[in-house]
C-alpha cells in the first residue's frame, strides 16, 4: 500500500468517525466492551477460568447441602 493510499484511508476513517452522532459512538463502544472476553480469560487462558467455575460450583453445592 502506498503512502498516499494509506493517508486517504486514514482520512476517510476519521471523517466517518467524526460524522457519527456522539450517542451512536458511545453505543458502539459499549457494545464492543460487552462482546470482549472477561479479564481472567483474556490474560490467563481457559484453565484458570475453568478452575474458577469449578470452585464456584463446589461452593454452591456446599451451600445447598447445608440448607
């Protein structure tokens, strides 16, 4: 990609972003955050996430047995 093409692309992207209403930008940003994986999963992978779920299940089971 030539420099001129890149500058044109960046300019179009910025203008498109500026033309959007502020509420729509906020809404899109919030939707993007909601779709993102949890912190634990993103940083440490699936194994700690699974362990956390198992511990939670075990605690809930103990609470049910105590009742």
